[in-house]
C-alpha cells in the first residue's frame, strides 16, 4: 500500500467524479437515465450469456482436461456452460421482476424527479 498509494487515491477520485456525475444526471433527467441504465444492465447480462454459451459451443469439440491452474478454467467447456446458465438465470429473474414491478419503477422515477426539485 505504501508503494501504490497514488493508485488508490486515483481510484477514489475517479469514483468520486463518477458518483457526482451520476447524481447530476439523475437530477437533470431521471427518467431517461434510469431506463437507460436498466436496459443497459439487461443488455450486458444477455451479452454475457451469449458470450459464455458461444464459448462453450466453441470448446465443445475439444476433450476435457484436468484443471491444473486458474488459467486453465478459461479453456474448460464446463466453466463456460456454468457461467452461461448462471447469467441466464440471473437475467431471467431480473427481467421477470422488472415486468412485475413496472408500475412501481415508474412511481419510483416520479418520486426521484419530485425529490430532485427540492
């Protein structure tokens, strides 16, 4: 820590700037910012699922090896299958919750817009 203190300080400052930027964006345009962030989160989860399952299918023809180090996990097809299934389940759960709580999300956005006026 005594050697890399400046890295920790820069990460802290970057986090501070991003947090303040996010707060200002929420204050100015709550509805588009929140819906964009929800859509982007689901898009990233879907992309992770597709990538994991694509990687699984690419490695599907190779034989299974014994895992000897952490770097060999990326070459194990079962690792990609498990990651793909876990991410797909998380995506499905979040999507179902979003559909179920759609009206509450709209209400929360209105509350955030009203609170930002104060």
